[in-house]
């Protein structure tokens, strides 16, 4: 009986421990947001910097939408599995720039979600038009899972 108790304790730990480990939220990959825009984030460098491409599904510009580059940083992930980040998209087809900031969070189903706030700055010709040059909004991104054959 004396030997059975430690064995049962170990068994309980083995069963419970995997459920306690939280999913790490990783920025690298393909994402789609609530507007249907897509972005690809490449591997995150040691210093937290990353690059990628953004394909917006909507635009305020009269020009044809083109895939545009993004550059960003994530915070140190050594202490946190749900990283905060910021990135800039330099639109190649429009006189505008968008900055996004947000956090990579794990939802109740264990799925990664990027909750972001953005500022879209558009070019204006004169200082008197500055008041109308910046839009603000939010976007929620979900990971596009690679399709299995
Ligand atoms: C422009 O209209 O000048 C360039 C495209 C801006 C697209 C914006 S950025 C914020 C929001 N989220 C998206 O996915 N697209 C729009």
C-alpha cells in the first residue's frame, strides 16, 4: 500500500499536467481578418523583428489593390506565451500607411487570435486637412490552417 500511493500520485500528475500547459501564440504564418484581408508573417528574428506581406480586401484608394509589405516587432516572449506586437503596412498602391498594434491571444478553444487596433494615415495636401487624415479601427485575425491533402 505504501508503494502504491507515490505511483498513483505520478499517474495523476501525468494525466493532469498536459492540460495545464497553455498554447503558445505564434505570429509566424498566414492570417485572415474579419474584413477578409490576408497577411503572411515570416519567421520572427531573435530581436523580435519580423516582416511579411499584407493583402487588404478593402481600400479607400481609387487604385487597384496590390499586396504590400509589412514590418514589425513582437515583445520578448521568454516570460509570456501571448505576445504583444506592432507592425506597419506601407501600402504600395495608395498614399497611405497603416500601423497595427495588438496581442496574440489564445481563445477558449485553444485557437490563436490576433486582437488589433489600427491607425490609417492618408496623405493630405495642406495642414487644414489634417483633421480628416487619420482613421482608426479594430481587426481580429485568425490563423489560416494549412490544408491537409
Ligand atoms: C488605403 O485605403 O489607403 C490602403 C488600404 C487600407 C486598408 C485598411 S488598413 C485597416 C483596415 N484593415 C484591413 O484589413 N484593411 C483596412
